[in-house]
C-alpha cells in the first residue's frame, strides 16, 4: 500500500490537489501495479516562510 506525502507551499486550490491526487494515483497504478483504492496521499500545506532553500528562509 503506497503512502505518499506531498509538501507544498500553502495556497493550492482543492481542484489542483484533486488533479495531483489523480495523476499520482494513476502513476502508481500504471508503474507499480497498485490498485487505486490502496494509494493513500496526504497533502501538507506549509507557509512559505517555513521553507529554507540554499540556507535562506523564503517568504
């Protein structure tokens, strides 16, 4: 049973997350042979100021 955690800058719409969930699920079905109902995905919205890249805080 694949469990996928997706961390994003906050602000994506429900529709965007639904499309991502559909595509991620389909990839597991096609590539890994998983069944759709066994692909679990959680989205974690993280404020931009909580990310650092290259040693520098964003936002």
